[in-house]
């Protein structure tokens, strides 16, 4: 996209939540599946290392600024004032839109118990939401043609992939051409765990100060293996900004 911003080795679209949902409205009127993936600092280290993931990420139809690090980097490197679009909340924005537009959804991913519970929570939270089908994330490659048929037979317009990265991006890249009714496909990672309460989100005060990442780290110290890239990302952004100022 012409206005897409380059953030070190990946990209992000300069959108807020209202602009993002408008794009989803537009996608629903299209004639092909459109992909929505999350841009965050961790992706700056995983995406460039994997050519298949890099291609899927680069060709995404919408890259939402999911991480506060991306929002800050966009301001420092491009002077762009972005609003964070958390994937957990944006998925629910899309569910709300699905009710308004009378579109159905399909949930694919997570554990069976989580997937099933998410269906119940979403139906309660969004009265009138049509969940045309669901499947847990433990589908073998030999079973994939059957799953694709189930998705197509469901006539769902919106597909949520709760497979985690990079699996969900690669799944879309490999199977998008086989989808006949899907117009919008969002990679939602662990969103279903958050919706069902299997994983607790940070209290509002932490999110208000953009410290959800720290809350999750304190609750689960094992996340340090993922989040240790954050200071490296911050340093690279600062160095890039300094070089740009010199030029």
C-alpha cells in the first residue's frame, strides 16, 4: 500500500481502530480473501528470517499497529501519530461489525476447550452473531482439505486464525486461494485464550499506560525469551533515527 510505513525490517499501516474497521467493511465487499496481521516489535526479528513469512507479511492487506513499540517507532521514524490497535480488541470490533453487516464467522485455532468456550462467550457478548463453524488448531496436514471444505461449506465471510505466528500467516498464504466465501481473515494469535479468561489480560491501569507487555512478563517470566528483543528493537529505532537526522 502506498501509505504503508517501513519500521526497520517490517511494515505497518498508519491506521487507528475506526480506520481499520472501515477497511474491513471494504474488504467484505471484495471478491477475494483479505488478510489482517499484527505488526509488533517481535515481528521485526521473526519476519526477516523466514522468506515464506516475509512474503506473507509483506503482502498482507492490513497490518495493524498491535504493539506500543511500533506506535512509538512510527512517530520517531516517520512523524506519524498512530493509535495502537490491539488484536484482541480488534477481533471483537470485527465481530460487532459482523452482526451489523449480517456476516458469519468461522473460528479456527486454539485448544478444543478454549475454542468451544470462545464460541459461547462471543455469542453472549455479541447477540445475533452468526458463528457458522469452528475447529480447534490441532488439524493434521492430511485433514486440511476437509477443514477447507468445512470453511467453504459454512459460507463464512470472516475467518479468525488463532494459530499463533508464524503458523497463521503461513496458513493464509498457503490456503487463501482455496477459500471461496471468506472475504476477511485475521490472524488473532492467543486472542481466544484472552476472551475465555484462560489467559488474563492486564488491568485497565496497566493498559492505559501501555504496560500490558510488562504485566504479562511479570505474570509469566518465561515470556522473557520473547520479550528480550524489545530493548534491541528500541536501540535500533534510536540509532536509525540518529542516522536519519544526520542525513
